[in-house]
C-alpha cells in the first residue's frame, strides 16, 4: 500500500501532490513521483514547488501524508491536477512571470 504526501496551503485551499512517501525504517526520507528522476531533478515540479512556497509565504502551509488530511483538505484545488477546480503547472507558473526578476 502506497502512502502519498501533499504540500497544503490552508489559507488558499490549494495543495501540491508530492508523490509517494519513501520511508527508511520508521522515518520519512523523501517523496517521489514517477519511475525516473528524483523530485528535485524534475525541473517543472521544482519550479512549481518553489513558486508555491514563495506565493504562500505568509500563509499557513504544511506537508501532510494523505491519511493525516481531513475530507476538507482532500477537496483543495490541486496544482497539476485534472479536476475542474485544479490548476495546471503551466497555468500556475504563467500566473506571474518572474523570469526577468533578479
């Protein structure tokens, strides 16, 4: 059985799927999406993660395993999701083009 994790902004009711929780013994080691590169090596995911953190700096954000999330949290809009209220990675990254910022 896989356990998944999310980065949640409770103020904006948004979440970012971090992937499968990888444990070493009883300790959470990292999250992983896909069969290839580590999450930190996936350029677009890395961009979305850093933008999510900077866009929600003064908000209540936390990382949660899915079994620690309430029904309400599971209904948050997802970045990269496919439901009607979700936001694609491209849409989220295009919202503010910070490429010209120092």
